[in-house]
């Protein structure tokens, strides 16, 4: 039984050694991976439909109005060529037309 106890202690010691980097400086501890919270990807603006009373937009194939939620964002404003999305007090403007118009 003594031999079994010695082997068990040896296996435990080997397991502890394997969990530490033998080349690391004394007292150094590996940093735990930081948690990165990222916003969901912005929806893609595909179309804007404006009538005299209000405008609607098509984002990712879904028709939305002001106040609608899509992929974690709130539709704050819709104009004839852009949509303003809000999330956590930040705003993103999606435009139908690129600012880099080349002739």
C-alpha cells in the first residue's frame, strides 16, 4: 500500500509541474484571458422608402421604422438616404450611397 501512496503523490506532483511554465520568471503569473464585449455587426442598409408621413428602411432584408429594434440596435431616425442606429448611447449612420463617389 505504501508503493501505491508514493505513486499517487508522484503523479500529483507531476500534474502540478505540468500546469506551470518552468521557463517563466519567479512569481510570474499567466494573465487570464480578458473578456471582450463587442457590439453585434451593423445591419446593412438596403433601401429607404419615404412617403409624405414617414420613412421606412430595409435593413438585412427586414422592413423597419423609427423605434424598431434590429440585431441589438434601435432605429433612431430614417431620412431619404440614411438611417441612424443607436446602441448604448452611441450612434451609427448607415448611408445608401458611399461618400467616395468617383467619376
